[in-house]
């Protein structure tokens, strides 16, 4: 990629960021801003799952466990120990990464199908811990009274996380960071190795690639992303309880990744936003939305087995091939 292309992409990215940052000010609606914030949360979570499922080919149900662990860690550190919410948030992401390391090392010795079962069991176990370890987590009552996030510099509060607009801006900044880091990662030699492991692990191993090490790397990075997102989100809610481990989040992440196109960054981002906004626009109840999304998922798998992003990628490749054939004498 030459310098001109990089400059154009940087300018486009900056313009898009400014446009998104203006949404709460232009619409002046707490409800719309809150929905946009939830969409950003799902963008982060689905991007993390896409890194594991789309780029190294591992079906993981543990993302909701990492997200919840980050939320509880941030909450407990801030409330019980009085630690700064920002430091507590980073600690939440760190613990999520450590949990991914602890569950990933033994689970990756198993087959891909067994890995999925282990991660599902781990997610269910984390919910049991949050509900039953009352001396630490307060059980079903949760941990209330969390402090709000804020960005202060030179004695002035620039962003107040206790408001819908302030927290939206915080999540927008974090979402941009996650997307930029993920984009650079998947386009690097490490990202190409991820795809090699996904498409033909035996061939990758024959070339001297330690497949499990790269799988573990993807799992840990996605866990850190999810853990930090969970911690940020509970500081906005000002409470965390066992419902943060609800399997609904796993279902939504999986639907967004599959429909967007596993292994495509842009498609997953678009479907994450659409499938957050659509139920709110249609006023669909959570139970009904999963039924409708299930039918959409089945239909899309039959029609577009590689998702929207995969379809667009294949279409682009066909156009390039047709153009190259037309240019041949």
C-alpha cells in the first residue's frame, strides 16, 4: 500500500469518526444515543469473535465469559478497592486475557468440535460462579453503585461518562481502536498465518508453523477486547449482575459474524450495527427477535454460505478475473 493510499484511508477514517461523533449532538436523543452505544458494543464483541472464528477457524462460546469477567473485575476493583475505573477497566481486560490463556492451552489440545464444547462449558461455569459465589459477587443482587467514567485533562472534564453522549464517545473511541488494531493485525504476516491455519492446519504445521500458538494468540487478543468492553459497559450501567453472562450475547455475536461473513472485517461491522438497530426500530421483543434472526440465519446460510462479506469478496474476485481475461490478447 503506497503513501497516497494510506493518506486517503486515514483521511476517510478521520472523516467517518467525526461523522459518528456528531450523531448524539445532531439527533439530540438519549434513546438513539443509547442504541448507537449498544451497536458499538456489539461491533467490539463480534470483531473479537470474528478474529477467533473467522480467521483461525475456532468456534468459541467463551466470548461472553470474557466479556462478563471483565465487567465483574472492573466493578469489584472499583467498588471494593476504590481503584480508578480506568485502571479497573484495564485490569478487567487483563484478567480476560489470562482466562483465555488458561482455558485455551488445554482446550486447544482437543479437536475443533471439542474446543467449542469446552468454551461453552466455561461460559456456563462463569455464570454459575457469578450467581453462587455470593461472598465475592453478591450473587443475583450484583454489584451496584459503580462510579461513572470520565476523561479529565488539565483540571477540566472533557468527557462525562455519566451522560449518554459522553459514554457514547468513550465507546466510539474504543471501538475505533479495536477496529484499527484488528485491521492491522489481519493484514500483517500474523493475520496471513491465521488464515493459513484456518484453511489447512496440516499444511501449515508441515511448514513449521505452531498452529496452537497462533490460535491461542487470537483467542487472547479477542478476550482482552471483550473484557475491556465488558468493564466499560458496566460502568455505564452502574451495576453488574449475572445477567451479563446471558447466552443471548453469544447468540447475537455468532449471528452477526456468520451473516456478516466470517473472516471479513467490514461485513461483520455492518451486520453488527444493523442487527442492533433493526430490532429497536421494529420494537421486537428479545425472544421474538432470536426466532426471526434464526430464520434469517438459516436463509442466509442457504443463499450466502460465506455471508455478505464473503459474497462481496467473491464477486470482487470474479470481476478482477473477468477484467484480466478481457485484457489478455
